[in-house]
C-alpha cells in the first residue's frame, strides 16, 4: 500500500496500491463507508471507483456494496 487517506467527515476512503508486476499504482476511491456494530460488525463500503475502468466495472457488476466483517467495529467507530 502506497497511500491511505480516510476522511471520517465525508465517510470516504482513498488508497493507492502497487500490484505485483504492475508499473503504475492502482488508485481506489470508496465514495461512502459505514461502520456497523453488533453481531454483524464490520465496515460497509460502496460507490467504489478505481483508476482502471475494467476493475471498476467488475466491482460494480459483482459487488457494488460490500461489508467487510470483523470483530472490533466498536474500536473502529471510535477511531473513524
């Protein structure tokens, strides 16, 4: 990961990663995220775009919104 920017006010995430074998970084923008608590705790992400159109199309076709589950949503909620 080359860059990670989390804007807790706007609830957006921007990141850059350099994939193995690639010469240019992949930029990813998460247009909205929501931290979810309780038994289904995690972070729900949506409105995802990338610097590679085909990856954006695949994401939007297969999982326009996705919840990444984890055990420490309360802690993440305090941080974000």
